C-alpha cells in the first residue's frame, strides 16, 4: 500500500449511477448536472479530487465523439489515477476501446457504474461501486479496469449478465 498522496480524477459520462427516475418514460434518465462531485466531496476522502464531465448520457447513446472526448480528457489529465463513471450497458465496450486506443498507458483507469441511481433510491449499489473503485486505485498497476459488484475485471474478460443484474468474467464457469 502506498502512502504517497495522489489526486483522483473523476471523468463523468452519465449512466444510471448519475440518473433520476422519470415516471413519464418509466425509466432512469441521466441527470442534467452530475451529482458525483457533491457525493464524492461528502465522503471527505484523504485524496484530492478533480471532476470533468464529458457528457451526461445513457451509455447506449454514447457516440464515437464521446469516446474520443473521454480519451482526450484522460490523456490531458495531469493525474495518474482516473475513475470513469459510466452506464452499465456499454461499459465493457468503452473499457476495451480505451485499452486499445489510449496513448499513455501509465495511468490507472477504473470504469464503474451502478444498476440503481445514487440519488433518490435506497438501497443503491452506486455508493459501493464508487467506494470500491476508489479503494482499488491504491492497489492496481497502471492499466484499464472495470470495478463493479465487488470485483475488478480486465477489459478483455468483463461482461454484463442482464439476467443476473451483475457483471462477471467470460472466463469464469458457473
């Protein structure tokens, strides 16, 4: 474990973790403004934090330009520890895209998400997902990871199992 202080750069893209329920659409829709900064600041972490909102979208609505903006944000960041909040549907795809296209591979990048919005729902898996991702930053080598459901996955192995409402490894047998 490293005692060296570092700044955590949160890159925000929307997703259910940062959504609200819209009864007229019978679904969760991304907030107009992210709640992640205020939530993280309320935790009084022992790390400095920086927040960049790339977009506020359901991950199924992300386009190539959004992915390029995520890469640009990471590459331009002076920080070596990055957490990306993302929607669950395409998080594995984004993780693989980042691993294949990032020029600077010396950063620890963790994508995380939740099945239930943080704001307005109890219980939500969002606070746990964020806390787990923050905790893993100190222990993981530089690279791209997905941290969700209390486990860290590589981009090559992670997949969403909709029928179980969780993520797993394609290499794991039932």
